[in-house]
C-alpha cells in the first residue's frame, strides 16, 4: 500500500509539471514609436529555450514553464523581463537605452564610442530637433550646445543664419565646416525632419579636417531605414501663423507734433503745427507694415529594409510668408531625399544619400538706410498712408526729412525681387572589408546648384527722393556653383592581447570647386511692369550706349593626405592623434602646402582601482587636447593679379572705358592657423541620471588673412573693380569656460522628465594687427561719420570706438568750465551732451574717441526642460546672452523724422534730464557716435514651448496607425531685454561691424498646430 501511494504521488506531480508548460506568442514594439522591432532576442531565463522576432516583430515560443521569466533584449534598448503566469498573447514594448544609443559618435572619417572620445564633442539628437521644430536646421543649435551661438541676419523668411563655435576668431569667415553624411554640405538647405543627429566638434578633435576645421566642424547624420524591417510610412505636417515679436515705442501724431514744435522753437523757427488738438494718434506705421502671416509644412517619408538592404525616401514642402511685405518677402522650400544602404556581398557595402532642394524666395530691403523698417520708424505719424486722390502719400523732401525717407507701403508695393535655387547634393560610398580588421572606403560627395535672380526697378517718383527711378530697368543673373570631394581611406580596428585597442585611419581627399556667373541689366521695361521685366524685352542701353553685362568664373582645388590614430589601454588610458597635409590653390606656389597635427588624451579615472565607486559618483573622465588647424577661406586668386578692374582712357581725344588691374595681389599669402587647446572633465552621477561636462579652452588664431588692408591710393586701389590686397596681418585669442549639466529621471510609473543647463564664458582679445595704423576699421554710423568699429590690439574684435559721455550740460557755466567741444562741428548749448576729455588735452576732438562697448557676449546660457506624463509630453527651450552691446543706428538724425518715446524724457531746462539731450532744429554735436547710442543688448529668450499628445494604442489599432501625435507649439515665445531695438540677438554677421543695429527685420513669433502620423 505504501509503494502504491508513492507511485500515485509521483505520477500526479509529473502530470502537473507537464501541464504547467504553456505556449506564448505576441509582438515586440518600440515604446515611443509604437513600431515593430525585428530580430529581438527572447530567452527563457535559466533554460536552454529561446527565439527571436520576425520582420513584423512577431514571435511564438512553446513549452515555456509557468513561473519562468522571458528576457527580451535588443541592441540600443533596455532589457525587459516578463514573468509567465499562463499561456497568452502578449505585447512587449521596449524602451530605448539612451546611453547605449549615444555610445557611437560619428566624427566624419571615423567614429568613436562616446566613452572613448577625448575631445570637446557635443551631440544633438533627433528628439531635440523634433521638440524645437525649427524651420532651419541651424536654429536647433541655439541654446542646446555650450560654446555655440547662432545669430540671424534678418527675420525675413529664408534669411541666412551665422553659427559661431567658441566665439569670433578671425576677421574673415567664421562659420564652421559642415559635413553631411560624409561630404561637405550646407545646413541651410536641409529639411530638419531628415536629420538623425548633429555632432559638433569644438576643439582639436576637428584637426583631421585640417584647413577646414579651424572654425569647428558640424557633422550631420541623416535618417536611414533599418534592415529586416517592414516599410514604415510617416507623415508630418504643421500649420500656423507668424507675427512680429516687438514694435518700437514711437511717438504718436500728437506727441510728435508737440515735440517738433519744441524743436523748431528751440531753433528759432516758426512752429510747424500751431494746432495739435485734432491730430490724435495718427498713423502707426509699424502696424501698417507688420502683418500676421501663414506658415505651413508637409513631409512624407518611407523607410524600411530587407535582410541586406535598408532604404529611406522623404519629400517635404515648406511655405512661409514674411511678416513684412507678405508675399513680397515669402520663402518656399521643397526637398526630396533618397537614402540606400545595401550589402552587395559579405565584404562589400554600398551606401548613397542624395538630396534635391528647390528654393524660391522673394525679398525686400530689410535692413539699413532705406529699408522698409527704417522708413516705418522715421516716417512721421502725422502723415497718412494715402493722399486725397487715393495714391500713396509722399514724404516731404525738405531738409528736415532728407532725401532717403519714403512711404514704406509705397516701397513694398514697388519692390520686385525674385530668387530661385535648384540644388542637388549627396554622397556615394563603398566599404570593402578586404582583410580581417581592415576596411577600405571610397566615397564621392558632390554639390551642384543653379540659381536665377531677378530684380525690377519700376519707374517711380517718390517726390524728389534718392530712390526715385526715372527709367525702368531689370537686372538678372544666372549662377552655377559646383564642388566635389573624393575620399579614399583605410580603417584598421583591432585588439592586441586583452588590454590594447588600436584604431587607425589613413587616406587622401581631393576637393574641387568651380562655377560661373552671368549678370545683365536692361533698361526701358515694356509697360513699366513686372510681368514684362525680362532682359530679352528690356532693350534700352545704359548711358554709355552699351548693355550692362558682366561675368565671372572660378576654379579652386585642395589636395589632402590625413592620418588618424586611436589607442586605448584597458579602456581607461586613451590617446588619439591626427595629422593632415593640405594643399590649396588659393595660395601661391611657395605657400600652398601646410601640415596640421593634433593630439588628444583621456583618462577614465573611475576605472582605476583606487577609485571608490559610490551611489553618488559613477563615472569620471579627464580629457586634454591640443592641435593646429588651418583656414583658407579667402577670395580666389588672392596671390596673383588679374585684369578685373575698370579704367577710363583717352584715345583720339575721346574718353573710352577699358580694363585695369583688379584687386592687388599678394604672392606671399600664407595659411591662417588656429591653435586650439582644451582640457575637460566628464562626470556621471546618481546612477548615471546626471551627466556633467566642463571644458576650459584657449583658441589662438595666428596669421589672420585680412583683406582690404589700407594702402596708398597711388596704387589704384580706389578704382572701380580694384581694392587693397589680402595679407597675413593679425592674431586673435578666445578663451573661456564651458559647463553643461543634464538630469534625467523617472519619478513615477508614467512620469519622466529631463532638464538641461549649459553656460559658456568667452573672453576675446586681439593680439596683433600688422598694418600702418595698428587697427582695422569697419561698420558705419549715421551719414558721413567716422568708422564706428575697430579691430585693435588689447581690445575685443569689432569693439565700438566713439566718445564717452558725462551727462548733459545744465547751464552755460558748466559749458564754460568744460573743454571746448566745437571741434566736433557745432557750438554747444545747455541741454547738449557732455563728452569726456579722454587724453586731457583740454579739447574734445577725434583724439578723445575710445572704447565704448563691444558686441561679444561675456556669457551665453541655455536651459531646456521636458516632461512626459502618460500620453502627454511638454518641452521648453530657452537661451540667454549677457554682456553684449549694440549700437542703435536705426534712427535718422534729421529734425522732422519721428522719434522713439524716450525723447519725451528730454532736457527742457536745468535739472530736467541728465540722460536725454534737448531737441532743436539747430546744428548740435549730439549725433556723433558716443555711448549715448550704445545699449546693453543682454537678453533671455524663451525659444520654444511645445505640448503634445500621443493617441493611445487601443485607438490606434482601430484606425490602422502605429503612431499619431498631435501637438501645438510656439517658437520665439518672448524675449526679456532692456534693449530698445527690434531684436537684441540679431547681427549682420560681420566680425568688424556686426554689432550695429541698422533696423533689423525682427524674428517672427510662430504659433503652430501639427501632427505626426505613422503607418
């Protein structure tokens, strides 16, 4: 009986165990994209049992014991464990492992694990770009990367943006070198939705690019489909409206008339407005020229792949009207992109990425003397838009208004400009794993573009103004630009023994750029109309009896050889070296070749035995780098003379136009050198939830390539088509600190957040200017005044040079006790500005000009915050600039123009004001450049705020979508600043003169509603 009982128990236990094995099936999805993941490994923990997902992310596994655990693992995602309680169909959503995704940093010719990077490198992900929703890719860099500033030359749609990495280092080109999928590219033509990552190389890490990397390097990787994945169709669209972010505080009609009466009375003239009671508010010219305008964007993409092929295709359309001029300043951009990655064999891989861009842009005169905004600011509010006949009112041509201020609405109406660009660019690459650990890469990158520009000057009479057109004309141009790059290099990547890792690259690059341009102007356009504005119809000749035509052609080349070496011992002692030999045809035969070396090192302190890991500090890496890079971004053929000038000669008693020497040559031109030093520290804290990166840098630029150096006029440099030569004549140094901290955490089951902050300090100093004066001048202020900006030893590049003020003269006794100011051009009276006698010689004159400010910020900062709760997401991006000054130069200094309302606080008698001078029609010295016109342009800008909602999966399944996100966003939300002008962040981009505000077209505030959908 005992044995029967034991047998029964054994059989029962066995049957129960057998019954507890079940079948499990389901699918695995990306948690954020809700897309299937093919090839996910699925193992039963502690059992020799497993499977993987198919191309649709589906899986099935049998004989899984109840109570066991399934482990789901996939490269770039966090592992997930699922406990089995019964046989069922399950859906698993894997979360991306951001630290793993960031492991590999693309550097152009090569790549490195982020842990092994020894230079100052920053990466912007597609997630950040998606949150910002920039119209242009460059805008995604502002405030998100320490040491990088982005300024807009104009708020006009399609206007250029300037990127500066670690300050302004040269008086020439300061923009970084841009690499797009391995070839030299242009950020401004890219569709932001096509970008996967942006990598910024800020120090000697860029030395492998030699002459191209002096201003830093930006490496862009575009999106590509994944192998073994089904076709994904995505559609992204948004629509919205734009409006100006600011209007200046100008005088209304009544205020203007009262002030003008006072000005005329002080000048001893008859009052122009004896009765002001009926004037009221008058015309608000800013309201007349600013508009609320639409912006729309559509983008569709297809991506996927088989076992050996991955592909992507996208097309986009963007349309944006200008907030000034509407369709007269609109911008349209169409792009199409094709990417293909194919394994031709086990050893050969083919990759190509082709982008087509079409741009159509109309433009207005949007900055400076004669611009639409300049006229809107200075036209008096007592003038109506239209006269009694229904035509545009004319601004009087009296001395009080000058000859350059016209009705801004008439100006818009009569402006006709059009620009079209067609560009195709891309890369074709072959990788060949010809021997173990060796890979040969051949890559061809290319850019080819054709642009057509046309402007029509309509015959028009503005009432005796400088902008009157007595004879209609049309000017057209056709420009063809091309370049190609051929790279051939070998990568070696291997381990020696247990602790030695070696990676090396050696290769060559051939670069050629060439192109041509044609220009022509025709007169007497039929019917004086835009419709007939074509060179083939405008048959009139210029005053000299011929057709105005011109052309140019260029052909420049570079030949480079480079090597890159990376060594790691035990993964904690890191060494990277690079060397590049460049040859550029922009220099003479004796100076064409230069060699640029660099060395970067790293020490992972946290891997040392003496380092005691705690719950607080997880990772510590110390970095240092030094390298020499070059710059050849100057005009073509600067070392050789050319007959590109114009000269007049007398033949047979008649004056004949002919050819003369052009820009003076300099056969001794040499490479500009950038010597970059950096030491940095990388930290990870609190279970890697907090990351900190800090750097101290010194960037010294020697042998500056300075164009248009002043030389004697006897050399002919002032003749048409000629100018002074380019020489190596200066040095500039930038040094500063960068600090960035990011914190990411999950504080509840459905609540995660990220917060980031970065700060950069920069000190800029000119070390050397080797010319006859010891300084260079630039910029302009007012009309007929001395140059307001200088580059001079001991000062920041582009500092403001003028008079320092010391309040307002309150009475004649103060004037008598002060050094005479009559040398400035006018007599001084109570209520005028008092200037300081800097050199203490008892006279106020041009020798008393001195430093009165500079446009370079002492500190820049960025602050970013995002939070996700269930299906909702919110993000905010801000940035700030502190310590930068701006010259206020958008006010015309004529007696009858409109003024800003700060003039209401003017001096009207002793003790009434010590900051704003009197108003008068008489001549004064109050309009010379002084710190009265220099303002603190520091600001804090809320760049973007976005709120989104992802539809739940239960609803998506019903409508057949894998993702549907609806969001609303505001760009350029608000700017906190004391600066009176339209935009404290604007600049014309000039290193010497970029801090002068000529009336910048303000950046628009944009409200959009968008959708992201995927099948």
